């Protein structure tokens, strides 16, 4: 079996970290100067690895093996959160590069086709998982018109500034690929808490959201009697607390729900609030549970509405993600490699966070693998993983990739 | 009995309105150029009415009758909210002036002593009811050091800009006064809703507040399971909703409570909130009910604390006002005059809002009278009252003042 070069792996990860480094973190949002510097650096490393490399018109960097298929596509995203950690995305991108190199360097696997990819804007400066959505043909032509970031900078301008306006835009070659593999840090505490070294993802959980809007009557908090009030906050507290009481009754064992955005207006202690907003977000591996949560949330709002205080309206959030199943066969190979390298200290697990594999699973079989995050911290400068976990993860990943490709070419 | 001059009353109110007018409202916060212009205008009207007038070092304008006591002090405040209505405070100030003139013009009452006053900064640019607090000797010498408004302008500078640094500061002459009378718009809907023309206040309700602080653990809303969460918002919703469920069980018939200030941090739909704040404010005429609310709020917080999620701490708000009882004898005179002028369309009622009379009741017997507010609107440019109600209110007020003074001088 192929051997990864641990020193090269760690050295490449550190070099990528240095592009946009701030303290222990990285600031490299999609299409920033540092992001494009990282993409050009990756392109040259793909070339050094013998891959045909290009940056496409949307910023995706593809390193294509000169071997014919069946091929495996391996990678993740190289853009970061506005104040991101050094491994979120970067780990999977460098794993893809290292696996391509390791297989090319081994006589038993050098005939196999591994393509490496660094996708663009997973972190949603403009559009979440924009690179994978575009690569999979899931965006309408001209989708970029009118898309702006939170500072009002347009995607069209960002692409122009990056010098990509004229660059061809790649779309996935569904004939060539037998699947897509992505590695990622867990971004949660489960592996670490359970003393495990690898997680093989069976499903990326689905996500939905509901925005509750409460309209009441703003009034003086001293002179307006309780019976005459239509207090928007009172209705909000009832909806929110009732959701926390009722959701467990229909939840799955890994369901989560969060009401993290609240706005009570005008927000003064002496004024009866006339307006309020509450955003509920919930995730589960099963569409049935997501449907049950949706129905229950609407029912709770209706019941509070009937009380005749402030009126409640509900609107489904713009963001809605269906649960994404990972491919059974790819899981089988990842699990076998994980078992071999960890003395069976691994598990099958859902992914609570979304990833590019969730998009690409619409068009290709996908496999997603986690390594432990120290203290479960992510989207933070403090994000980190132990070097031993990083190296072991790449060994598992390379073995799984080799066995998947060997099975496909000899099977 | 004395007769007020309705035309002069309305004309003075409109002239005062014109100083700092913006649309239908008034912008005349304490010590602003317009506020000082209004105070100088009042001083000259006090002088025209035969009163000895001065603006003291804190901005209070006093017009002292040349008659010897027993005297009645009548007035309110002439400063406004940052975007205030035209009658809040102004009504009571012009009533004081008009009553002084009406009594001076009538042969049966011209020997009586009515002093008129326009107090400073009731609306809390620097310190709520600062003028009445200072006038009653309730502020420490040098209290103004370090006091700033919301824009960081110091009270010391504001007094200097107003040219008052060297002006003597007046304190109430407790020997001279048999009481203080204040008239005010209701700022609530009760009189209008009940078809009443005058409210005689028996108590200015007390007010307390509690700030709840929730400390949990900020986390990724996808990867942190419900059982492992310490969600600050979840604890907040439970405390708030439980308060709304439990407070009615210990409330009086006019108790009010409000939770109008909420802060959930960091406030993103995908992040489990690690920190939250909730401010509860409650009012009642009885200290016993305020005590019961306080105890219950702390008990609810303790119970949520015991659940072991986010931790809750409680702190009593800086603002705490004891219920202020109005004087029985002054109420009796106001009630008799109200009855005579309204065909018995008046009522005794508590004041849900605070007023200078609440401060002055610490040192003098006080009487407080309301006229109806159109739609109960106040602290808003739209604040208004019908002219017939304004005129009738002043007639009631003048009759009550005359009978109080006549009783005191002949009794």
C-alpha cells in the first residue's frame, strides 16, 4: 500500500496556514488577495505532483491526474471564515494533494487516477459551498448577478479582481469519477470525548429554519395595564420556551435545535415591546424528523396567536438543507482503513456541520471522514488538532483511496 | 371663586410649544439652548404675573408670590424627552402660572400665596427628576461631578454653558409651603377609555427592576448535542416565560411587569448562545407586592439555575422607586373641584408613570391631577389632549388651589 510523507504533509499544511495567518488563525475569505495567493500556490503544488492544474472561473482549483479513469476526486475548500482556524477546509485540501502524491509514488498504485480539488467559498462569503454547487452544475447560468457579500461587494467584481472573469468554468466529469472523498476536522467534541481517532460519516444532517415575527403594540410600561397589552416579547418567550418543552417529544437521538437570534424592539426596560423576531434552526439526519419539527413549530405559533396578544407569523428560512447520505461502499473502504490504523478506535457518525460533500453527493457517490478537533473548537483562531491525528488521518485516507480505486479498476 | 383665562392659558401653552418645536412635537431637553430659552421666557412671565422670579443654579425656575404664607407651590417640569410631546411637563408648568394669575386677579383670593415652579431635567437627560431632587435637598453636595448624558457631555459643562455656574441654588422652604400641586397629562388610555375628564392620583406606583445574566457555553449549533449544551438563551426563555406565568399569582389588580430589554449573544442562528441578558421591570402601588415580585423572580432564577444548563445570576436594577402616596387632604380638594367641573366624570387613580410630585412628596404634602391623553400617547410627537380637557383641567386645578389655601388661611 502507498505511504504518505508525513513531514511533507505537515509542512504543506503549515505553509498554507502562513498565507493569511493571524496569530494562530487564518483570515483567507473567498477571493481575497490571500485566498487567490493560496490558490495559485496550490496550483503549483498540484503541477509539481504531476497533475494538470487550473484555477477555473469560479475559483475552484483542480489538479487532474494524467491517468485515465475510473478516477477519484479528493479535496475540500481552501477559503476560510472571516476569522477562521487553520485546518477547516485546508486539511482536506492538503490530504487530497498528499494522497495524489502518495499513490503516484507507489508502484502498486501509480496507475490509478486521483484528482485533487480546492473548492471555492464553502464558508459563504457570497454563497455557501459556491464552488461545489457550481462544479456540480447546481447553479443557474448568470447566478452571480446581484450576489453581494455582507459589505456590499459584488461577486462579479470579486471575480474580476481575482482575474478570473475570462477563465473557463469547470463542471464535474461524471463519466470520469467513481466518487468524491473529503476529509475534515470534526468541529465538534465527540471523537475526543469518546477517545476515538477517526469518524466515518454516514450522513450530513439536514437543516431547516423558521423565523417568527411578533407584532404587538408598543406602549408605556407604567401606564399600560397587563390586560390591555399586546406585548411582542411575551409572545416570543412563550413560543421559545414551548419549543424547548415540546421538541424533545418528536426529536431523534441526535436532533439539535437552536434559537440563537432574538430581536426585541425597541429594547428599553420601560417600554412594552411592539415588535420582536426569533430565529429557530434545527437539524436532523431524517427528513421525517425535520418535517415533524416544522409542523410542531407552526402549531406552537398558531396556539400563541390564538391567545390574542401580539400576533405571530412564521416564515421558513432561506437556508434549507436536505440530509445528505454518504455512499455505502466508500464508507466501507474508509471504515476498513480506519479500523486498521486505529486499533478499532473509530466510529460511524453523522456530521452536524455541512460540507462540500453534502453538495457533491447530489451528483457523485461521496465519502466524508473526520479527525478529532481539540476541545471541539472550530470557526475560531484556537481551532487545532494533534499532529498525530492529522498524520494518522491522512494514512487512513490514502489507504481508503487506494483500495477504492483498486476495487474499481480490478473489480 | 377665581376664574382662569382660557385664551391666555392656551396661548401660553402654544408659545411654550414653539420653543423647540419640531412638527407637532417639541425637542427641548434639559439645558439645551431651547430649554434655557423657555426658562427665561417663563421667568419673564412669572415676573409679569407679579411673582419674584429667578432661575436657580440647577435650572429650576421659581416664581415666588409676594404674599406671605401659608403658600402653595404649583408646577411641573419644562424640559422634554429627546423627541417629546408638547404637553408632558409643559401643561403643569403653565397651569401653575395660570393659577397664580387667576388667584391674584380675584378679589377673594388675591391675598393667597401661590408660587409657580418649572423644575429641571425630569426627563433624565442627566438624572431623572434632578430639579425636584435637588430642590428637596435629596442630592449630596457635589453630586454633579462625573454625571454625563448619553453623549458623554458632563452636567458641569451643561450648567456652565447655560450660564448657571454662579447662580444660587434654591432649596424648598418647608415652613412656607402647605403643599405642592402638580397637573399632568395622563400618558395612558384609562381616562379616555372610561369617558372621564379628570384623574386624582392617590399613589404614584413604585418601580423595581431585576437584571438577569445568563452565562453558558458558546458552541456550534450543528455539532453540539442538546445534552451537552449550556445554552444561555434557553435559560432566558424559561425564566421569562415562567415569570409571565407566575407573576399573576401574586399581582395586585394594577400591577404591571415588562421584559423589554433582551440581549442574546452572539446572536447568530447557527451558534448556541453563550451569554444573554434580560431586564425585568415591575410596578405596583404596594411595597408588599413589589417584595413578592422580587422574591418570586429570584426563586424562578434559582430553579432554572438548578437545572444545570446555563447559570443565571440576578442583580437588582439601579432604578428603584418606592410607591409615593399623595396627600389625603389635597386629594379631597382636587376631588371636590373635579366633581364640580365634570358632572362627576372623574376618578381616583394611581399613576403608573413617575412624576416630580413623587420626589417632592418626601418633604411636602403633594397632590397630582391628570387630564386625558388622546389615545393614551405620550413621549411621542403625536402626544396631545383636547383643548376642552386642557381648559377644564385648569379650572379644576385653580378651584382646588383656592380652596386649599382658603382652608389653610382661615382654618
